[in-house]
């Protein structure tokens, strides 16, 4: 019966997405929803896209195994990213009237930098989207008591998300996400109340966590620990700023104030509500210590779904799994669309032609890329499942490439008039040449590979931009954005 309710919910989500597809008349509708969305929709999209599988399953699992300091990248770094983007990037980028964030690199540095940045941004999504379909596989596996394997669940989940994202694009993401945010918030609060009733309130859970040093946050006072801590914060805090999904939500706003505050408030809401799954998962230590010990030893990501299934009535299970599916699908759809749009607009379109590609052909190409990227994501998720890579770790790893390749050119291009194309090349080249060998050869080095790459990208940008060179024309858009 529970499985039947869940599949009914999936059909409803597909129906909303298909209705949204009727609003798509051209590529701009598909990518930006016509830049017409109000504050409450933008806030809902930001919150629900970032409140993903890692927030409900991955972050609580990391907290149970480690402590609060283990969450420095997410939710602390993730929330920092959204707030920084809203305050320092949203207004400037909105004024430029871009289609994708990759367009910024073309206008500021030229087509070759655009292609490099576009590929880096698209690649960074493999881990994030794969984490969502991996979580869908996990849900189907738990719901079916193992009769559907996690690998089979990944295939089912990827097909569902692809179905409504493929046709409706940003309109599907907007409407399904707004519906899903309501289910997430109401559902998780309701489940938390039921679990709190079994633990004697919130206070006993907090007291138990304090007694077991789970609120230990700050690193040890030595250079290695502090660098690792800062690197964890910046990998998501900075690395996820030059991302198409964040930009796309702000850029779909009806005006620049909505772009700013929709992103900032979405980031604050994400940070505050991320505490709810932590409470829910940790309550297992008081409600059923044997179950908690069992799943901590086997797969801590399954602890919360198994707790709900074992100790709450059928209606509550339906609510929880509906909320969990909303969490995963709202993130998966948005993060599937974003890299596909980036590849279409900033990589493939330039290789085909910039002059004769009609809007209808651009829309068709984008949909093809969505389908192909969904296939790549599914294959990566199946590979990561075989490697036993955790959901939280998959999301953490996703932003390393954009931190070392795309972040410094974006900041310098917006805030430093002297930033040059040569500076962008050197920033990307030195960042990649430092990070990639370290990632494979010395991944556990005292200085994390992505942090070393980030520092070298700054060196490259400064050195390249200060070298004598021919003056570069500044685009009209950039002059306008600096007013």
C-alpha cells in the first residue's frame, strides 16, 4: 500500500511537470521561464533545489558518524554560497540579461574561456545529480523491502525525473518545485513532531547529542586542521557560486530585487531547516538504539527511512516518503536542467554555428542534451554505488572543479576592471594543473588539493592580468552592470 501511494505521488509530479510544458514556447521560456517568476516561487526553487538528498539522508548520516564539524561543507558552506550569491552576484548578473552563467565568461573573456568554463560547470553536476538519483534508488530499495535493488531504483528514479524535466524545462522545475517545497516543509515538520513525541521532546535528543560530543564544531588549533576546515567551507561556499542552477533561479526572477532576496532568503531557509533532518535521524538513538547501531554499521544513510518505517503509522510513512521524494526530485530536476543548458548554449552551440541556429533547433538540441546528460548521470550513479561512495561525499566532490576553474575568473571579471583574458587562462590553467595531479596522487595531503588549486588560480589571475598586454574592449553589458 505504501509503495502504491508513493507511485501515485510520482505520477502527480509528472502531471504537474507536463502541464508546465504547455508554457514553453521557445528556448528562453525553457531556460529562464520568461524571467517572470515572483519572490515566493524563486525562494521556493532555491530552497527546494538545495534541500536535496544529501540534506535529508547524507548530512544526518555524516553527523551520526562524525560531529557538527563534519557538516562544514553542507549545510554551512552551501548556505554561505546562496547568501553570498544573492548579496554580491545576483544583481550584477541579472542586469546583464544573460541566458546562462557561461555567457558571462564569453562576454568578459571570449569564446574559448566560455567553452572551458561551460565544460567545467557541466562536469561539476555529475556528482550532484548522481547523488539525487542514488537517493531515489535507496528509497525504492527501502520501500520494497529489497525486492527492488538500489541499482534498479536508480534507473526508475532517473527515468521519472527525466520525463518531466525534458519537456517543461524551467517552467516544470518552477511549478513542481513550488508544490514539492510545500510537501517538504509540512511533511518533515509533521514527522518531527511524531518523533519528538516518542523521545519526550526535543530537549532529550539535544542533551544526548551534547553528552556524546556531537556539537563539536571548531577544528583543532593547528595549521593542518584549520586549513582542512576552511577548505571544506570554501569548496561549497565558493565553488558552488559559479553554477548554472543558482544563476538560473536568480535569472528567472521578474526583477533584480527578487533575484537578490529570493536567493538570500532561500539560503537562510535552507540553513535553518537543515536542522530538522538532523533531529529526526539522531532521535533514533533514543527511540530504537538497536536499530540505530545496526544501520550505522551497515549504511547510515538508510537509518532515517528505516526508523520511520519501523516506528510510525502508515499515514506518517506516506507523508515522510512523499516529502523525501519531493526533496530528491526537486533537486534532481533543477540540477539536471542546469548543466544541460550550459552545454547547449556555451559549448555545443558555438561548435555548430552562432548565426543560423534557429530558436526551435536550439530548444530541440537542449532537450537532446538533457536526455544524454541524464544517461551519463545514471551511469555515474551506478558506478559510484559500486564504489560505495556516500551521498554527502558525492555532493562535496561536485564543487571542486568549479572552485579551481570558474570561481576566480567570475569574481575578478565582475569586480576587477583589470582582469584580462590572459588572467582567466592562467587562473584556469594553474588551478587545474595544481588540483588534478594532487587529487589523484596525494588526495590526503595537508593542504587539500582543491584548496591548493584555488590559491593557484588566484595567483594566475593576478599575474596574467598585471602582465603588459593590448587593451581589451569592455562589453556594453559589463559597463552597464558596473553603474
